[in-house]
């Protein structure tokens, strides 16, 4: 059970070397969250159906699915900072092409470029795995969720306002400018957490620690749980702006403002309820609670009768995400050796990308052609699987080899 003093120590300030990482992730998320309110209106601009727009959005995830694990593995070999910068440059280029898109084909190219270099988050999670010991890793992984919450405070509002003023050009240009700031922060402030001395572990030690992930029962269990969870989560979140526009007739500016209000509410929940819940229940029980809230919320959200009910469900989903996504990333990270951090985080991000592949077309297909409650009929069963898996007791004692390597690589 965690007490107040322990939780206070387990903050971002305990690991000051991670501060520039949070800045970079936060700026990236602002750029990403700006695009979400615009998606259904970009479909109108290019005179395509929302289902086709969903397919366009999934193009980014298709390329991230294949290239995310590659970038994560390359960061194991060549270092985190170098690969993170390459990934950030790709994000900048993708947003720049988006700003000047005057056809559906340019829009697709912008999403392909961003997808190829979409390694920001697996590399960020690998950096946390490098710097933070297992006992603190859950809290630090959850800080990625904090960055999402804070980015959601201003990103959608900016995106909605800029799109209403200048179409796709202004949000794309603004997001590309944010990506430049991210690269500058990374170059000047971020330290390399996986230097050459750590990468060059003697061959005889390396032979002992490399365990094929497909034979690692703990890793496979949590990757499977994560895969079903993130599929239901991504379908819901990527469908939100389409749901609000098509079901309730809300415009781009209004969606941006309402998403900002929802972001404020999510921040209040995240910073008032998260730590007391972790302290009272413990991390494992908090994960189970979060997965249960996901299932119930997803079962209800498709039956929303007004925008207030929809945003209430989003609030519950946000609380569940705070309890679940960061700690689950920590469990995944702890299931392998330090040498395999980039690889395992690349695989978990690959599952996120796969969820983003199926999420937009699945959600938009149901919203365009079926009653909205069909959304719940799809996402609730998907959420039920990880909830039931989460109830299963798993021995999470650290692998002896992993423990030995952590000691040797830190000496």
C-alpha cells in the first residue's frame, strides 16, 4: 500500500532528466489533439464520406504499426535521442504536408509520412524504462497520460478555432511549428538515456538476457490484454468528433471548445482522484477498477441521448485511462529485460497502431450507416476481455536475469 510520502516522491521531479521528455511529449500531443476536432469537417472539405475519412485516418496507423517497432528496436541499437529526433522530424514533415494539402491524395501522403516516423511514444516509454526502476515506473508511465490530459486542455480548442478561421492550413502550420519546438527541446535539453556503454553489453551477458518475447508468458499476457483494451479505447476516442457532429450536429469550433472543456474536467479528475485511488486500492486493484469502468462506460456511451451524457461518459473513460493505461505500460515494461525495452515498447505501440487502423473506419462505418448504439455493441465486448483477464492473478516477480542486468548496466 502506498502512503502519501511515497506518492509525493514518485513524481516527475524525482527524475529531472525526464523533464524535457514530458515537454516534448506534451507539445506532440497538442499537435495531435488539434487534428481530432477537424476530421469530420476535413471530410466535408474534400467532399468524401466520413467512412472514407476514417480510412484515411487509419493510413497513418498502418505505417506506424510496421515502423513503430522498427524504430523502437533501432533505439535499442543506436540510442534513444537520435531515433527520437528522427521521429520528431517525420512528425514535423507530416504536419507541414497536411497544411498544404489541397487534395485527398496529399492528405493521405501527409498521414503516411507521419506514420512512417511515428516512433515518438515507444521511444518515450523506452526512455522511462531506462531511467526509472520498476517500483516507480507505473507512476512515471502515467505521466504520459498526464501529458495527454494537459495537451487536451488546449489542443482541440486551438484546432477548432484555427480550422474555422483558415481551413486545414492554419492548424497544420501551427502543429508543424510545435514539432520544431519539440526538436529544439530534445536537441538542447534531453540527455541520452541509453548510451553506447549500455548498448555494448558483453556477448556472454547478452546471450543470457535475450528472451524471445513470444516465449515470455508475462509479456505475452500483458500484450494480449493491452491489445484488446487499446482496440476498444481507440475505436471510442477516434469516433468522438464524428459522433458529436453526425449525431448532435455540432460544428468544428464548438467541438474544439467542448473537447477543451472536457479536457479541463479530465485534468481535475486526474489530479484529484488518481493518487488517492492508487493509494487506497494499490496499483493492481486500480487497474482492475479502471478496466471495469471502461467496460461499463463503453456499454453506455452508444446510447447517449445528448451531448452532456456523451461528455459524462468521456469523463469516466478518462478516469479509467488514468488508472489503467500508465500502470499497464509499466507492467509491460517490467516483463522484459532492460536490453529489450525498445522492442517491447515498440510492440505495445504497434498494438496501439493496429487499434488506430481498425478504430476510425469501424467507428465511422457504424456512425454513418447504423444506429449509434451499435458502437456500444462492438466496443463493450472488446473491453470485457481485458477486464476478465485483469481479474486473473499473475506472478509479477521480476525475472532474475532482468534484475541482474539492471544492476550491471547501472554500475
